[in-house]
C-alpha cells in the first residue's frame, strides 16, 4: 500500500529535500576543496579529523544513495548515522573558522557553501531513486513540503543577507 501511495504522488519535493540533506553531507568536502584545512590547522588535525569526516560521510552516503529497498534498520545503523551526523557537524564547526571569521561571516559562508553542495547533489538524486528519497517519501506530502520550504528559505535568506552585507568575504 505504501509503494502505491509513493508512486501516485510527486517525487519532486522528496527529491529536493534529499538534495538538501546530501548538501550537509557534502559540505565538508567543499571546505576541503577551497583549502580551509591548509590555513591554520596543524598536521595532526589532518590525521584525526579528515579520516573521521571521510568515514562519516561515506557511511551516510552509503546509506542514503543506496538502491531503495526496505532496509533492516538496526540499532547499529541508527547509532552509526547519529554518530556520523555528529562528526560531520563537529568538522564543519571547527573548519568553518578557518579564517577567523566573525560569527555572522562563518554562518553566511557556511550556508553559501551548503547551498552549493545541495545544488551539486541535486543531479545525483534526480538521476536515480535513492534510499533517502524512499525514506522521505514515507512522510506525508505536507510535511515534506513544509520541511523543504523551511530549509530552502532559511538557507537562501541567510546566504542573501550575508552576500548583500557591506563586506562579505566572497563577493
């Protein structure tokens, strides 16, 4: 019955929301790509934080980008997902301070890079159905749409306010 309901409704809101979720997973890679790790972090940071971030991102990408099926959601997978999200958030928190930005600049740059990562992940979720989309499709359409509008509007507004501020770092 759930599969019939999922097939009969639009998959676009769940797909867009999946791209936003994947944006958080991919955001640390953009920080690495722009050279944030080379600014002031000691080499020990590379050997500790980078492997943890790679393992965490790999775990979440494996779970989210897998083929849709009814997963055997075990407690171990739930703990792994929670721990992975925690490690990614910790990595972003530390790395977002790579140029000693003010808190406003850190948040502005973070959401700018997050929107970029979400945009880069959109083709991935558009090209094929993923386990993440299937998980999101279990939610009511109204909840998916509300979450999508909330996440998109907060991200766009914060990024716009930052970019329109008198002295954004990247303009």
